[in-house]
C-alpha cells in the first residue's frame, strides 16, 4: 500500500502529515512555507509512494465555505495539474487548530513551545488525516 498525505493549507505555512505504508497511523511530517509547498510535495512524491492527498476544508459553523477557501482553490488546481495521477479528497477541518493546541497542552508542552505555530499546523494536519482514517473504518 501507498501512503496518504494530508495538507493543512495556510497562507504562510502548511502543515503536512502522512500515514504509514499500511495506512493505519497518522503522523505529523513537517510544516513548510506555503510558497515552497509544491516543490516539497514533488520531492516527497519522488521518494515515497503516495496514493491520496487529503486537503483540509475550512468551513464556517453554518457549513458554508470559510473565507480562506478562496486561497485554497488555486492551490488545489495546481496540485491536480502537478499530480494528475494522485486523487484528492477534502476533509472538514473545523476545530483542528483548537484541538491541536489542546493536544499540545495535554502532552505537557511548555507555554513557549505552544507558541510554535508551525507545530500547531503539523498537528492540525495530523488531526485532519486521523479524521479521514476514522471515517474509512
């Protein structure tokens, strides 16, 4: 089996998480500057077999698209053009940043470590991926 890669797209930074090859465990991979995201993905896909991209879908509480969705659409088009052989699925990402921050607190990270926005983005991507994995089973 190939890995599933999740993307928590942001204006400045993008969190990335992946599954193991058996698609059982979701793990945070890294956070990259969004302007370097496609290059990072190109290099990663050249080294690892990826069968699916999961991209967070920001929504409002009333289920309508968030304002940041307008920034994600152009990225999705580039992603599809760059990797036409890898399908893409969207997963509701409401509350993932709050849950990521709570996860950092629960794991005992110090206050200055919790200010690391890159870590929040990576944990958010992991939560998006876990959500997808749970929905599959």
